[in-house]
C-alpha cells in the first residue's frame, strides 16, 4: 500500500467524521460508506455514555470534530513532509491505549499505519468501541488495511515495538515488561497556564475551555495556574462562569462535592465558585473539579522552573509570557505534528 493510498483513506475517514456535529449531524450523500456506517456511528455516539459515563455526546462530538478537522490532505502533507517513509520495513507495533478521553489513542493508531507498519491494539476498558468502529470504516475504504489492523483483548504477543500509555505506576510496569522492545512509554502529565493579570475576558473564557473540556480528564487539560503575587481571581471566576453547567453533570458534581469536602476537612484554604475550587498547591495534578495555583515573582525564574519540570508538563498556555506556550483555548485541538510528551512518534516508527 502506497503512502498516497493510506493518506487518501484517512482523508475519507476525515470526511466521514466531518458529518457528525452535536445537534446538527447531516448525512452527505457524497461521502463514502454512508449507507453502511452513518446510522451505526450515530447510534454508537449516543451509546458512548453507557460504555463510559464521562463520554457524554458533547465530549464525543468534540473529539470527532477535532479529528475531522485534522484529517485533511493539507494537514497530512504538512505533517509527513519532513519524513522519508519509503525505506520503512513493516513491523508489528503494539499499542496499549488509555481511555480517559474519547479516541485518545487515535494519533498513535494513525501514526503506526501511516508509517507503514501493522498495528496490534489493546484498547482501554473505558474506550473499547469508537476506535474499532473507525478501523472498520478504514478497512471498508481500503481493504488492504484488514491484514494490518488487529485488536486484542488478552495478552499482547508477537510484536516488534510498543507504544504504551498509562499512569506513572503502570509506566513502571510497562518499562519492565517491554524492556526488550523498542518503545515509547507515556506517563502522567498535566498542562499549566501562566497568567499575569492582563488577560482579556475572551482569553480567560478560552482558558475555561482548556480546563473543562472532557471534564478535565486529559493530559492537555490545564490543571495548574501560575499567577503573580497579589493576583486577583475575580476576572478569572467571572469569565469561567460560562461553564457553570458542568456542575449539572452528576459524575462531575460528585467529584466536586467529594474533593471539596476532603480539602475542607484538611483545613485547606480554598477559593470556590460553586463548581470549581482553587487551591494553592505546588503539585501539577489537581483532582477533577479543582485547579491548583501557585504564585510567582519573576517570569524568567518561572520559565526556568518550567523547563526543569518539563517531564511533568504536556502544554503551557499563556499570552506569550513564556516560550513554547500556546494560545488560550487551543490545548484540546492539537495539530498532527503536536506530539504527546514532545516525542516524535513518526521518527520512532521510522527507525525501529
């Protein structure tokens, strides 16, 4: 299968996904495979929350639209232009996927296939349905994929390399279990925002998207704020009030009540607006419904500290206050070339 054949198949998948939007899914008769797949995918989206309580239709539709936007000819060409995949010898690459947000492992799945390898996928128990459905669509588009895609439920066997994602604890297990194979092992990471008090309301509203999208469950969700000494959170709370409806979702509300109670019983000082608590804390990984914050005195010093702690950070959001930061509201729509943990997956797959 040529690279162009594979790219064209993923572009068709992107066109298929582009039909699905919350409250406005429109069947396009020109899209390949709709007779077989459109209604089934509509049903699967609606059933996703029964498979994983955090996978509300809103969150699933957002993920689908993000991938629809990414899978275009232009994006695929831009992403792959710097690589020479012509000499890649096909191997079998195992994927151990997380299930914290919908389709979280799709980029690895795409990367393995586009690089020319076979993929052996072990899905998370929390996300067992969406990716296999899209794999079946790809096979319908290009039947040669059938021999290159395998989903497994039991033990992974007969693979040449592995990409595994999990917690810091499971990563230690992965590192031992896969020690004899070329691997990418991903651990816990969190995203942070650096504020200086000069952010516009629009930027702070966008920051709310970085915080609340997927209920804060993703590594690209902002879970920590760095603010200058004397910073007032009034404008921040006013802006994120637009996300107040999150408290009406039972699983989020239960986390809010529980974590707030734990903090209060421990006599921690909290800032609270009724659906989000802010706690001063040096850690990066705040619990659901809570954001940690920390004061800084000097941006240069903070920047150096963030570089030192880069192995704990997925994204930095700011108004160009520190280098390598991205715009407010953009954390959950990464480009194809925005690699998790800054590890170039295609380069890895080109050399195994």
